[in-house]
C-alpha cells in the first residue's frame, strides 16, 4: 500500500504537481493508470512513489513489498545468468547455485566421511530451497519468462550478451515473479513504467491477464491504450496545464467520457468568466472617467483580474490514440529450466 500526501512535484522551477491536490492512495486491488501528456511528470511521480527520488514537498508512506519497473532498469551484475537474475527476486539463485555445487561435490569425493558431510549439507540446502517454493517456484519463473518471450536459450546466457529489450523483459519477469508468490494472494504493489515495451501481441495479452489477476496494488504508465482499457479500474490524470492530478475511480472508457465532460465544463466556465471580466473592465473604463467613481472603477478592475486568475490556463485538447490489436493466441506451456 502507498499513500502520498500533499505531494508537490517539480522539474527545475516548473511545478508538475502542486501540493494542494488530493491524497493519492494505492491499495490492494487498485489497478491505476497514471496518464497525462508527455512532460506531465508521470515517470517522476512513479519514481517518487517507488522511493527512488524525493518530492519537492509532501510525504509518501509505503507498506508491503514494492515491485518497480523503471524505463531504464538497473540489471546489477551483467555476468549473472538471465535465469539467476529472475530467481534472485525470491533469493533462489544463490541457493540453486549452491545446490548444484554440492551435487557436483557428492559425485567427486571419494572419502566416505566427506561424502556424508556433503550429503547432509545438500539436504539442508534442499529443505531451505523447498521452503522458498523450490522447484515449483523455479517452474513458475520459467512460465513467466516464456510468456514474456524469453526462451530457454536466452535464460542460460549472461545479461551482458542480451539485447536491451531482452534485459528489460528479464527485469519485468523478475518483478512479476516476486509479486506472484507461487500463486498466493500478493501484497506487492507494482509500479510499472511502460511495461509493454519490447513485447509482442501474445506477451502483451498474457501480461494483461497477469495484471488483471494481481491482487496487490498496481500503478502503470503506458502508451498502450489496449492495456489501459483492459486492466485499469482507476485513473490518475496528471494535468500539465493546471499542475493538478484528477482522480477518476472508474475504468478507462468511463474515464474518457467523464474527462470529456470535465473539459467541456471548464471551457464553459472560462467563457462565462471571460465575459463577466470583460463587462467589468468596460464598466470600470466608463467609471474611471469620473473622478468621483475612480475607487469603484479600481475595485471592478481588481475583481476582473481575480476572476481571470482563478481560471485554468487554456489548453489544446489532448488526443487519445484508438488502437485495435490483433487477436492473440495463448502461449504454450514452457519446459523446466535448462541446466547450464
């Protein structure tokens, strides 16, 4: 769970989000689309929610696990195998390596006493491995990777040999594996910045199914309208013109309709305010010609200025792409992890 209170976000001197906005909450079951035009501060806001950077003002509290996918993930040691990077999300990589080491040792040693010690060590490691989900978790990680387009030949390669797109999918797989917790209810809050990058249609469809079934919280930044329409049940709209966030507790299509109504209302309010301000200025100009009415004229001008200052800046309507995706097929069941 994440709660952001009195959040103020800036890019240099420019205010992206002012501190007088609503309290932002991410609770289990929330699937929030964080949207806004380019430069509105979506990535910065997501980094603040993840604790990667600090807001200009306000506070953020977090509970439970956080799974954060930035646009440019940090993969750690590039000599690590892709498989081990994914398994490290639950601490299984080191255990699996040690199990393989002990298994090789048992086959090599000649001394009976030393072999017995190796067998006991192997047994203790296997118990610990099983307690963390063991081979079932390993198979689950393999399934996630396969559905994200990471075949076995990729999983046995060091990260440094992979393309940027493959590395990003490894990081996405790692985060989803940590959140899935072997099929149980998850308390992990997922913060995903453009998770559909480098995914084909089948992988995209699988990801949408995964996110829809995720029981923890979710905040996703995505230009993929298909994912937003299919997954989100709430929308946070970052309005770059007003420096505000509008919270819509509804799905994507209903949000689009509600936002269109809000924009139309703001336009009407602007037209009415401009008309009233113009009338006040005209009346002030007439009164200003008379010395006895100068104070009244100045008061009218100040009222007109306050009226205009209270208005939102005039905007060019944001456009939302309407994209139709091809029908997807279900990915096949993956095999067990390969052994290098």
